[in-house]
C-alpha cells in the first residue's frame, strides 16, 4: 500500500490545514478579539479540543487503515449502519466544501492575472482619488467580476479544478505528497520574503500590525471570543471532514504521532501569524480599514498593492496571490481525496474513474455556486434567503463539520476499545498525556463543540 513518508504526512496535513482560512479568517478574528490574548486562548483550545479531536481522527484512520466510511464500521460491531452514515456524512461534507472552495481559488487565480497586469482600473485611481473613492473602485472591480464576469470565473474554476483533480489522480505519493513537498516550502519562502519586505519598507505599519496581532488585550476577551476560537480551531485544522482520517490511513507506522500532530498545529499557527502580519502591515501602512472576509483579500489588498507602484506592487501582489493559490490548492486536494479514496477502496475502481465521477459532480455543484453570485442568475435559486454558495458554506461549516467532529470524538471516546487506543498511542506518549487526552476526547471536546454549534445556529 502507498504510504506517506514521515515528513510527507506532516506537510500534507499542514497543507490541508493552512488554507484560505488562514489568510482571511485568522488575522481578522485575532485582531478583533484582543490580539495575542486571543492567540493564547486559541492555543489553549487547540490543546484541549483541536489536538484531541485531531488525534482521535488520526486513531480512527490509523487503526482501520481504511477509507472514512468503512473506517468507523470496521472498528465496531455495534450500530455499524449508523457509524457508516457518520463516516459518509463527513466524506460528503468535505466534498461539498471542495466544490465551492475551488470556486474561490479560481478568484485567487484571476487576481494573479490581475496583479500581473498591474491591477487595471484599480491602479488608475489608487493614487489620484481619495482613499474611500479608490476603495469603492476596488470593491466595484471585485463585485463586477463576481456578478458579471461569469465567463472568466468559469475558466478559472475549470483551470483550478483540473489541476486539483490531476494531482489527486496521481495518488498519495506521486500526487499529494509530491505537490506538498514543493508547495509548502515555496509558500513558506514566499511569505518570508513578503514579511521581510513589509518589515523593511513600512514606516510604522509593521509595528502597528504586530501590536494589533500580538499585544494581549484581555479586556476584549469574552464568551464570544471563546466560541470564535473554537470555530476557528475547527476550520483551520480541517477537523470533522474525514481529511485527517483519510490521510492517517496512509500514515507510516514508524511516525511519532504526537510529534507529527504538534508539528502540523505549529506550522498552521506560524503561517497564520505570518499572513496576518503581512496583511495588516499593508492595511495599517495606508490607514485602510481592517475589513473582514473576502473583502480583506479581494478589495483592500489589491488597492494597496496598486498604490505601491507598478514594480513593487506587481511583485508583492503576484507573490501574495500565488502564496494564497498554493495554500488553497493544498487544502482543496485534501478534501477531494477522502471521497476518492472511499470510491477506490469500496468499489474497487481506478482513481481515474473515481475522479471522473467526482469531477463531474464538482463541475455541477461548483458551477451552481459560481453562478449563484452572477446577477440575473443567482436570484432564481436562493435557499433560505441565502445565495447557493453561502448556503453550502453555512450548512457545511456551521452544521455538518461540528456534527461530524462530535461523532468522531464520541466514537473514539466511547466506542473504540481503550486497549486498542493504548496500544496505538502509548509508544508515542507518556501515560499521563494519554489519560488527559482520553478525558478531553470523551467529555471536554464534545461539550465545547456543542456550545459552538448552539451559538452558531442561534446567534445572540
Ligand atoms: N483548513 C483550511 C483553511 O484554513 C480549510 C479547510 C477546511 C481545508 C476544510 C480542508 C478542509 O482554509
């Protein structure tokens, strides 16, 4: 059987974890919730909830060495059908996310071309108009790309989809591990270069960014920050959607599980902070509002790059969006793999065939979410007042991901025999650590996730 090398596993899982979320979610949430006070909270939650569920999913994958759907039912004799359904839901959740995640990576690809062309209309107004007027132009460019330029969006979507499917079709070693061993170090170097530039060229923006992200302000921490940290930990660690289970089924026996897990979490946080410092240096340097979500990446930043002049701005812009493309692609392939692995294992078909079937579905669902933003089209199939893409995101990340996370935690905590877990983990961790982990996965993690779900579904 094809298996990851030790480093390959860490890079692949880190590749999954480090994604678009690190660029537009982490920096904003951290900044708004009290900087490093929140980072400390986030680290704490990673320790008591994120890492325990991560290790739980790892154990399901490693003990069964099976695809996520059959992994659960292979490890128990009771309620097999129910656990199969849990496994299938997590595979399906990943697949749903993959469909619209690829659409968003398509936008990133378009912005690479835009950066190469010097940001077109945005560069015209960058220095001549007032900041808010220029910002409106930048916003207008993004909105009109989204609502009118369906052709370009579709082309970019297909390009990204084809790339991702091609990589997954090459398998664990020749495709996924290989891509990550190139892309993850390249991503790191790109970010390092950009960080060095932002430190050297900024006149105060960098120190303000560092203060925004790193100086603790405990007065901003409240119950809500706790929930935010939990949701963020879930999303950025790629939990609850069969990724860790699937990758761990191909994990080498001689890997040190605890060390690999901590490496992944460390890389994820380090890259998130680097991205945050880069983004906010530019934001503060130009006194731009630290906007939220896609607005930050697709509206504020292009304007700031355009303001930096044609040479530096182009270099920085291309560098940033290429880094984001790498981060996105390594995450996207990690969510396409679980369903592929399931089809290949369960129905004994080739990877190519499995990917033809999955790819066809992704084209349909992906195009439906892409078109949901296009004016004159998307209005016709709103669900609960949400565009189709937003609806998929809501259902997948707010409902299905946490549900599957709880499923995995309960399965490991109460269904798998403790002896099997001890056999798996004790060679890699002291007994006391095992005991703490076991309490976390049985009680603390499920309780915390339920709290997040309740809050997410009924916001106060
Ligand atoms: N962790 C990725 C990010 O931060 C997102 C992701 C979610 C990737 C789910 C895979 C699965 O963007």
